[in-house]
C-alpha cells in the first residue's frame, strides 16, 4: 500500500496540470489492465497513450503544438 501511495504522490508532484495527472492515471490503469490480460484492445491502449503524450507535451510546453516525426501535426489546428 505504501508503494502505491508513493507512486501516486510522484505523479502528483511531477505533473504540473490536472489534465496531465488524469491522463497519467488513465494510461497507467490501461497498462496495468493490459499486463494482467484484462484488456487486449490495442486501440484503447493507443488512445490513452496519445492522450498521455499530448498532455505531457502541453504540461512541458504550454501553447506549443506537438509534431510527429514526419513533421505533420498530431492534432487538428
């Protein structure tokens, strides 16, 4: 129980915004489900992964648009 509390506290301290904290919790939950074999839907996992990456980018660089490796925007402008 102590390790779970510490993991949650680390997220709360590291994430500057509420959207980042929420996206982190949702992504961690889906990863845990997938690791247990409860959720085999790759699209669901990919969706929360993209949400997490977008929130992380916004948390680190507010107002800047994230770009893909090909140079195309990952979001709608």
